[in-house]
């Protein structure tokens, strides 16, 4: 399965804004932070933006990169980024030991809870 390219949130200011102003939904395998973008920002890039976050407490670089791959695959299976939203997918210790299918199921539940 080829994953399509998603727009990532590259600046730490934008990530900080989602953490500070956004809302949070938590599950057993990951946390979802989301923030709706205003119309002026979405006119240049109407599709949603995503940041995949795996902190150093999860392990070394190889382990964190595996977690990010699982998150990317789960996002694709759950329907991709939501248009008009900035999303942060934050992994926890259980994410790395889970399959992308399990993470995708939980992500779909978090999207429903967030109503996005």
C-alpha cells in the first residue's frame, strides 16, 4: 500500500499553537490534538496538516521512527488528514507495540469523538 504525501506541520510555533489553543482526545494507543484553521490559511492549503510526535522517552531513534511509520499508516487507513484542521498525533508507549490497523481503529474513534 503506497501512502500518499500529507502536508506536515514543520514549524515549532504552529505545533505549539495546536498544543496551546487546540483540543485533545486521548486513547490507549495515542493522543490526538486538533485545531481548526481559519479560512485565510485554508485557502492556500485546504487539506489538513499533520505532525507525528514520538518523544525521546519512547526509546532510541530507530524505535521512534518505527512509531512514526505506524502513525502515518494508521492515518492513511483512518481516512487521512481532515481538511481545514491541524492535527498532532502523539504516540505513547503502547503505540510501538501495536499494529497500524489497531492504531487506525483507535484514531477513527478519536476522530468521531472530536467530531472532525
